[in-house]
C-alpha cells in the first residue's frame, strides 16, 4: 500500500513540473510538496549543500535529496560518472519501478549516492543520511539470500549483476574516508535491524523503496517524462501486491507450508509453540499451545518498542480470551489503534501515510500472532488503511491524526453501534407474544434484541443452547435472567429435543459470506440445521460491515483452531482423566474448532442494518456497502 | 427500477392496443367530491377492504358481503361500478380528500388499486396549494399515509404509495429553484409513474407469451387481472392451450375467470379447490397472480395458492407468478401467521354453530422456493432478484 503511494506522490507533481517548468521549478515543488514529512521536516535551505547546520538528528528527507539532485544537474555534473554508470547498469530509467527489480535496486541506487553526500563535506549529514542507504543494502543482501522473490530467479540474477557492477564502481571511486563512513553506516543499519525486531522487514522495504526510488527518478525524469509517469504508476500498483505479501504473514497463511511458517516465526513477537498432533484436514491452520506465553509476554510489556502499549494490551487480552466476539474484538482493536495514532509522530524522513500504514501493519501482524483475525477485524483494518491512504496530502500531521481518529470513531458508532440498534429495531418486529426464541452461545446483537423486546413488554421465553468448552451461553443466561427474562438453558446435545417447542431461532454471526453462508461460532450450523428440519425459521443478526465477498463452502479451508486441551480436559472435574498424558500420543489428534459455516439453505432471513434480506441477497449488500464505503 | 421497465414491448405491439378497450380513457374522469359511498374512514375495519373491492369489481357478490356492505353504508349499496359521477366542481377543494379521489379511481374494475392510489397521489400534487417543496412533500406524505391507513390489508396499495413516494420525491426536482417548475417536474414524473404502472399489465402479458406453448394445460387459481391478460393475449396470438380454473372459494373468483375465458373460446375446466392435487398430473404449468410480492421473493396471494404451489413443487410443475412491480412490498413474512391478517366473511351456505371457529383469513404466503419465475414489468425474474430490486430501490 505504502509503496504504491511512493511513486505516485512523488511522481505526480514531477510530471507536471517537467512538462511546464524550467529546471528551477523543483524548489517550488518541494516547498509545497504534499507528502513532506510535515512538522518535523527541516526547511529546504537546511538541506542544501551550503547549509551545514544540520544536527545529527535531522535526517534530510529523501525527497529533498532528490530535489537537490535535480537542482544540481543543470549546474554541472557533480556525480556524473557514478550516475552514468548506474544508469547504464539499470539501462532502463523506468526500470527501477518495475516490480520485478524492486527488491534490490534500492541498494544499488543508494550506494553511489551516499558517498556523494560525503564528498560535499558535511559530515553530519553524511552520518545521518547514510543509515538509510546502508540499511537498505543490508536488507537487500539478506533478501537475496533468504527471500527469493517468487516470480523467478532471473530477476535475482540481474540484480546481482547490477550489484556487482555498482560495487565495482563504488570501489573505484570512493576515498578512504568514504569507505569508512560506509562501513559505519552498515554497522548502524545492522544494529537498527536487530532493534527493530519483527517490524523490520516491512519498514525496511518501505524505506528502501522510498529512498531509492527518488534519486533514480530524479535522474531519469529528465530523459523521458511521460513514459515514466505511466510506467511508474503501473509498477507501483504491482508493487503493492508484492509488498503486501512481505509485510505481514498473510492472514490466511497456510500453516502446513514449513518454509513460510519458519519465516513467520522469525519475525514474530509472540513465540507461540505449536501443538504437536494436528488433525490432517486442518494442518493448514495455525494451532498453538495456549496459555504458555502469557506471563512471558506480560513481562515484555515495558521493553517492547515496535508495538504500541495499547495494541499490546489488546493483543494480550485476545490471547488470554478476555475479549471475544466479533464486535468486541473489532472495537477494542480500533480503539487501540486510535491510541496509537494519538501517540504517533511521523519520523523525520518519512511521510505519514506510508509510515503509519507500516506501523499499522506491524500492529496487525502482532495481533494475528496473538489470535487469528476475525473477519470483522479484517474489514475494519481494511477500512482504516484505505482511510490512511486517502488522506489529503496537504494535511498537517495533527490534522491527519484528528481525521483518522474521528474516522475510526465514526466507523465504530455508525457501522457497529448504530447498526446494532437498527438490527434490533427490525428484528423485534419478528417477535410475537408467546414466542419461544432459541439462541446459541452468546451474540451481542441477539442479546440486545432480547433485552429490547423484553423492555417493550413482549411476552416470550428464551432457550439458550450452549456447548463446551467455551460455555459462552452461561454469561448470556446470567444477564438475561438478571433482567427477568424467562430462560431455559440446555446444551447442544439436547437441541433436537428442545427444538419442537421453539418458534424462532435467532443467531449471531462472525461473518456472512457472499453465497449466503453464515460463518459463526462452531455449533451454529448444527442448530440451524435442526431448526430447519423442524420448520422453525432461522434468523441471523449480523451487521452489514461483517459481510464479506468471500465464498466458502465448508468449515475446513478457513477456520480457527482452539486449544486442544480444552476438549480433552474438563475443568474442575479431576475424575475425568481418561485422556491425561495422551496429548503426545501419535494416534490421538484433538480437534477444537472455533467456527463453522452454515449453508444458506438453513437460513430463513438475515437481519442487517439495511433491513431484513434473504440470504440470496447478500451480494447486493456487499456491493452496495462497498459503494457507500468508498465515498463516505 | 422504473426506468428499466420493459415498456418497449408495448411500443412494438401498438396495434394490439385497440383491443384493450375495456378502460375508456381513465384520465378524463372528473373529480367527484360528492362520492359518499366510501367514507374517508374504513367503514368496517374488521373486513379487508381490499377483498371487498375485488368482490365488487369481479361481480361476485356474496350474500354476507351484501348484507355487511349495506349495513356499513346505510342502505346505499354501490356496486354499480361503471357509474359515472358528474363533477361537482373542484371549488370544494378545501375538504378535498385523497381517499375520495382514490375511491373514485378505484371504481374502475380494470384499474388496479395501486394505480388508483398513484393517480390519486398525482392529483394531490396537482391540486396542492403548497408554496414550497417542503410543504408539498409533507402534504404528499400525509396523503399517502391516509391512503395506507385507509386499508392496511392491501399490500399493493401500501407498496404503490411507498414506491410513488420514492419515485416521485427522489428526483432532481429539488434542484429547481423555481417552485412551479419543480412542481411541474414532480407532476410529470408522477404521471409517468402512473402511466408505467398502468401499462404494466400489458408488458407482463407480452413477456409471458414465450412460456405458453401449444397444447399446454395451465392451472389458474383465483381471479387475477394480470393472469387474465396473459391468457387473453395468448389466445389472441392463436396459441392452443386449455385452462383449469379452481373454483376460488369463498368468493368464487374462479367462476368469473372461467366466464371470461369462455368468452375468448379458450377451453376451460372448472375444478373445486380441493381437486388441485387430483388434476395436477395433467397440468403443465401453474399460473397465479399476487396480492403482494415480498422481499424474500415469495408471494402473498389468495388463500390456496400455497397449497397449489406445494403440490406443483412435489410434482415438478413450474409455478409462474404474474405481478406488476408496484406490488413489490418491503415485507418479509417468516411463516403464514407472520402477516397482517386480511379477513373476509365466508358464506358456507348453511348456518354455522357459534361454537365453531371459522378461519376467515383471505390469503396465504407462498415461500420463494416453491415459485419458479415471476413475470413482472421489470422483466422475468427469479424470486431472489426481487430482493435485489427492493434493496436497490429503498437503500
């Protein structure tokens, strides 16, 4: 995402500039430069070669670098040999934005530049500007070694070649002092990489990308402006996909792929230990031994620098199971993000849009490590990222932050809280006096509905069906009975017995997929099927933001595995110990699923904030919702 | 939704328009504030006005109904439907009532209730003395509410009013600075809407011709003007088919349909309502109308439709529904009892002991899984598309 922003934000004004302005124009552009790292960025004059007053902290932003470069070209060829060599190597001015080359050219592009800074004799600048470059190089090397891009070795070959050539050029041209500086920079980069922890790859990719891209463009832009603009955009878009792959472990990573799991583990903050015997069909899902990491993570609370404390706290609460339920988790996450945005300040050489997205990505990967994302959270994250990406470029940092925070607030209130109220309003019309309503486990929407119907004075009875091991229904039961609602509590084993006296089944959902399949707490499908068999209407209460365009036919390909111990043991009953010590047996595989998929055949109606719809109309809502989403 | 109306079919078939001469220029009907036959408030709230009107229109009048109607209106029976009221002058606009206007329109047997309501609402705009858009809108809202509350059992009336409000007020009219031009724009739209609704039946008849093949046997339940139109068009197109008509107790609407079909020289066989399953194996398709099409894609129609659909489903016969799109309602019944009940008296011919309870509900709900296709003026739809259209319209 951020990487796509890079070429666009930088190139757009540039195109205009080349088309209509004399070479003096860049100065003008950098002053009004939209993505300038806002408040903390030094004024342009500081960066210019004459202004040596840079403090070590003030890292000249890369974009200024580029403007500097371009401003200097007409005056003379200060770095021409290097630049020409490099340009010849890459041989395609456009090429640096080809996604295939994207992973290494950063390093090559940066190498010749950094010494040039040194030659101009400002040592302060030298030291500060270098880390980025060296960093990239370290990263690039590492990437060459470990992380071969999936789309083929040929790119890598090319990249290596380039590197060699540019390295040679470097050796020839650099003086002793410069080499030492370079070394220092590399060392600093390594240290930084270590410190950065799990977030590093993502951040580094971005910085590399941004730093490297600009000088190259500054060079190439002179040659051919129009073609660059077009190709840059294209390349940028494709980069986005690639970048996303590297950023965070994919939410639906296949955990039976040993390679990827290995890589993901290296990055992770939470060191989850994996359960040993997993059921064959579900190998692709992550399964961890629960409860072992919590104390350790809690102790890490004050040492962690990559993850904001609020996010960390929420993550731990997910891990401990304090927060559950799609809406609750989503709201908690969004509020934590709000906190982190409040405390956020853009690092000097970065732009808010890119850096914040990277940060959020880091948080998200941390949260995924704690517990796989629910679909509602995935959608909320997507919302937040698009909001960040759509921030007007001329906003100051504080304005942008206020923008984002209020956006999040609005998402929570409109899409979740208000939506629930509308759902309750619709659903309550379907409750008549004398009804017996059945609900399964604990859904916040259904609970609100029952309470509201009770407040309206409707006479009804509630059957709460529950199941081990979570026994979430008990909490719901407690709250409903506390309000004076007549309740019956039973376990799912008895659902076929109790169903004949039920007149309506109200269920919550984690998500509704576009083929009408309802993705919800495990056991829901069973209840819905029994209800269908008994000709009892099944009503699903689900906010429209949880609708997902995915199609899923079974509960296998995407699911979440719970703690297998939870089903092999019964807490509080020592005498049930038949399975004690069997956990490591080769022949025993415990399966504790968290979700299941209810086919749309068993669903009579879905109640959303857009009204009551049949399950066949979910795609319409997904489509309309998306549209509204775009221009809100 | 409306702009997609398949009215082009009509334009192709202009020459057939002459045959549709049962309605003689309804636009020219004068207003008559003097109509006291139907008071502004529903005279008998227990009985569905909708079904009374139908009974009156279809000329099948039960004894019970006559007695009740007489009691309600104080001896002034008004079932001479083609009566022409002479205009009493429009100066009395102060006590102008949209319901009177509606009742006026409603007296034409060929004019659907919803179309009557649409025409009445259009005349509200025309005769409105409002000076601002807001005022006009409020007035319109009040009028449509009055219409809706006048007969809550009529789904098409409610749906027609709602659709009218959506269609007419959701326009660019508000962009006009001049109130009069905005008003005339509204009026234009209202009239267009009325026109489309009026044409709907013809469009449906044209669309459904592809489904009627030579030698087929069609089972029809109840009296539906749309279905009659479909069959009439088919007969005019020289299709060879025969029709089974159910009797349609208690108001024997099937009898009337069989009369009409006999006039068209279509072979008709009359069945009693309970003979549906017996004769289903001879039937090639089931054709029914609808009182309302609900959001699930199911229909609410005259009592007995559901069981016919069930029988047809179990014998794998297609069930086709002919319904104008102004019958699309934002309702979602979960089961048979989850509807506003429309009651009507039932004449059993013999006195019923007072201890015996009588099910007087006039209609039932047929869930979408028992329907094959819906013929509407928006095109031939599967049941699931209905909800899509409704969502797009009301969202």
